[in-house]
């Protein structure tokens, strides 16, 4: 039994790469640049938004402008006047239709 554990430990060590530290998560300007590139690759616009002016990836949903009667019919939000939101995320306060179709005020940011 002891031999089996020792062999398993040695085999496990063989999968390690000597001298290579694990990749550290990106932070600061490198993180912002990586997020910008990922956003643009998705067809989004990486820009400040909301009251905080934080950076967001704004995208036009595939169902933007489509008729809706409740939020579950849209990938982002069903606006009170019955169309899917033209952008996601939808920052600020807006009248939207919830999952039951009831008009409510939604504030984000």
C-alpha cells in the first residue's frame, strides 16, 4: 500500500512543469486592455457608462427592437412600450415589463 502511494505521488510530480509559476490574473491597465479586446471581439463598444462612468461592454442584442410583452421574450429587457432593449447593459432607470408583463421601473448603476 505504501509503495502504491509513493508511486502515485511520483507520477503526480511528473505532470508539474519545473520553473513555471501559475499565471497571475491580470490587473490594472493590462486587465482593462484585455477586457476591451474581448468586448470588441464580441462586437461590443467598450466605453464608460452610468453615473459611475465605469467601463462597460455595450452590445446590441440580436433581438433589439423586436416586439415583446414580457422580459422573458428578450435577451436583455422588454421596454414598457413593447420592444426589446436596443443595448445591453441597459443602464439608468427605465420602465420595463417584468417576467409577468407588469410594467415596473428598473434602475441599474
